[in-house]
C-alpha cells in the first residue's frame, strides 16, 4: 500500500490487488494492438452470422468469432509465446 499526500487534508491510497498479475506497459501495448486487430476481424465477419446471411456454416463462424473474443486472454495466459490467430472457416 502506498499513501500519497496531495494536500494537508487529502490522501490518496493506492492498493495493489491481491492475486492479480501486473501487466507491464509493453505487454499492455501489445494487447491493445491485438485487441484492435481482433475487433477488425470481428467486424469483417459480422455479416456472416446475421439471420439473413446466405452462409450455411454459421456454427463454424460462431466458433471462430468466439475464438477471436478469447484470443487476448489466451495470448496473456501463454505469455505472448507460440500463439497463432484463429483461422476463419472456408
């Protein structure tokens, strides 16, 4: 716990969460880049899961999109090592 005195009557207390791993700034930057790319890929595939879409393999697209949503957490869990982007269905 770190106490910061701003004014004589005001204190700011910073408390580190217990059991939560701290993300380094360069890792946070990498996750931001990954999330932007993930969001782009999700946006590109939106039309494939709409009710009036002519696509017949919607379940595969649902699974692909869920993999994209889970991807940043997977990257973090694997410590940015040997992680490949999900492959879209054909």
